[in-house]
């Protein structure tokens, strides 16, 4: 008896399963679709958009950081001269030296000797007549940070036009109470 070899019918593609193409073991090739209209492909558009947007965003973030640090330095100086004035009241034997030491210790992160205690310095604490009462003695404490020569962050070209040359904080405290005369 002779057996007749029958050809098996080919299996049709099962729905839900990807078709295999070529010999790429299940991987299918994808085609990029051209841009509608002129038929050219869109390549490098993200790079161009990034190149246009990045400088603007960078300058905005850099400006926010720079001005935040300037405001932080201003707040530090304001609090430091307040501390210096309070120290001058506590240590009344030598209020100028006490004020200098307190201000310089409070502003140590900004640098050293923001308040110079030498007699020739313009930022040294000085005993002055109180502006609100001429018979009382007041101590004026001033701290100056030279921002132009010691910037907190490196400056960019043309940004120094809007940055301060120096940051100044000052306060006045009455040294001794004036007794009311009857």
C-alpha cells in the first residue's frame, strides 16, 4: 500500500498575535512617518527647541538664586548689626569692641571682619548723639559687605549692571537711659 502524503493546510494568522516578518525572530520593522505637508522628516527639532529655551530658563533660575543669596546676605547683616547693638548694651564697659565682636561672629559665613573696629574705619561702631533726643548717647553699628569684589555666586556678563556694589545694614541703639528731670 502506498501512502499518499497530504499537504497540511497553512495556519492562518491568529488574531491578537503579531506577525513575524523575515528572519528577525519576532521583531517587526517600523517606518517613520514623514511630516505632513512637505514630505521631509522631522529631525533635530527637539535640539533646536532646547537651544532656544535653555538660555532663557537658565538666566531666570540663575537670577533667582543670585538675588535670593543677596537677600539672605542683607538679612544676615541686618540681624548681625542688631546683635552687635544688643551686645553693646550688655557689655557697657567697652561697647564698641563688644559690638564689633558680635557682628563679626554673626556674619562669619560671609567672610571675616565686615565691621572694622579700627579708629580710621568708616564702618566702625561710633558713639553719636541720638537722632531723637540730643541729650542721649547712641551707638551706631554699621556692617558693609563688598558684593562687587566678593560676589556670593560668580557673575555673568551684564548681570553686574543690576547687582549692588555693596550691601549695607545699620542700626542705632541708645547706650544709657536719660532720666526725666522734674
